[in-house]
């Protein structure tokens, strides 16, 4: 800097050469240029020496052992619940349903009232509810963590006219003490089809086709009466046990019965259709709801629902 820099001694000498007379200029110029070259060469040499020394040092002290085994790159995988949800959705999409999702924090009106479960009705006891400490500004509506995906039935119908054919996967929440078959949070897949002239035969045909796609083409299905306030009639659907082939005796999966319950279903209650303004003289429909964790437990032989969300990689790596 002091010599070669923009204001260095040598630079100034060279710049001021013009002020000297011809003779002086020639000798001074030659000397100054010689000095400049010498300095520049010395500088370059020293820079190179320092760089070589730095490299030599890092080669000895920061040596990389390229023979050390690297860190293994593990492939990710889908959570068993996600896999089942995708399989279920694919089966219904192939039958013309579309997939929609809805809010996990829900109004009482959608979770209960529009599903024919008015305030104070004992059917509310079927869903142990986590209430959210918030009311709408008019003070009329309470909020909750949805206890099932069924509220989306009303939301979808409010937003469109028939034909409706939707499938709704999502998380649901219950005020529940956990044990091997109960979790406070799990998933459901809801289904809804509404149109002019839909009958119970459509329900049976659609769900039968689903069972065969999901559990194998030789599956048999069984419908029995069940009660859900938002359907009439309501049923539970079982498939013949895929583990023992329906024989039953000594089977852990179907607990000796030969049948496995896989979902609730039914014909949409006219009050539910009327609640969203549908013409009940014209339209009918069917609905169903199933639990992917339950299906995964059956399919993969998982004996405790709490494994799903315990984040234990030893569990998750099996799928
Ligand atoms: N929402 C019900 C539950 O959480 C499941 C269900 C049953 C959904 C029957 C339906 C249905 O759509 O028709 O237990």
C-alpha cells in the first residue's frame, strides 16, 4: 500500500515524472519502473508462499478421510394413516366422487344441529366433545373441535345443488381417555351422495364395490341396522374377515365372529336435506363414515391405536 497503492510513494513518483526535465525524467522513470517491478514480483512471491503454506497446513491438519463411511440417506415413507386415506379416496374417486376437506374447528350448528342432533338431545352423548372457549359475536353458536367429518355433509350441500358425490378425509377430536382402542385425536373419511332417485341399493352397491377394491375381490359384505341421528335407516357395514376367510373360530382379528365392522352408513335423513334447503320431495342420498386408523389396525394387525401418533420410528418403519 505504502509504495504501490493509489497514493503510494512510488505511484506518486511515477505520476509526477512529467514535472521533471527530459533527462531526469528518463533516468528517474527507468529507476521507478524497475523498483515497481521488483516490489510487485516480491509481493507476488510472498503471496504465493503464504498460500502454499496455508494449503500445506490444511492438508495436514484438516485432512478429510474420504474412506469414512458416509451418513446413510434413509428414504421417507408414508404414515400408515395417510396410506389408508389415499387408498380409500382412490377407490371412491374411481367411482366418480371428488375429494374435499373442511375445518377442524367447527360450529355446533354443523357438527350437531344440521345433522339432526339438537341441543340437549341424548344422541350428543355419542360424541365426547372438546369445546372451544369461543362464541360467535351474536352469542348463539359454540365452537368445538369437530367430533366427526359429518359436518362437511351440511357444508357441501349448502354450497351446491345436487348431484353431490364427495368424499371427505380429515382429522377429528374427542374428549376421550386414551386406551388401546381410543384416541383423543384420529381420522375419518366421510362420504356423501345426493341426487334425484338415489336408493338404498345405490348405497349397498357403492360400498360393496369399495369393500372389494380395498379388501379383495372375494369379499362379502353384511349390513345391519344401526342408529345415527343424521341417517334413516342407519346401518353398520361389515366385511367377512380377510384374516380367517370368515370362518371365525380362533381368529384374533374378527374375534371369532367371522365379520369385521368397517363403517357406519345410511340414507341421509330428510331433516338433514331440509336443513340445507334441499327439496326433500325430489332428492335422496346416502352417507357413510369410516375410520382409517381402524382399517389400518385390521389390515396391518396393529393392536393399539396409540401407536399411530406416538412418533416411535420403530413402529413407523414397519410400513
Ligand atoms: N359420524 C359418525 C361417527 O363419527 C360416522 C358415520 C356414521 C358417518 C353413519 C356417516 C353415517 O355419514 O352415515 O360415528
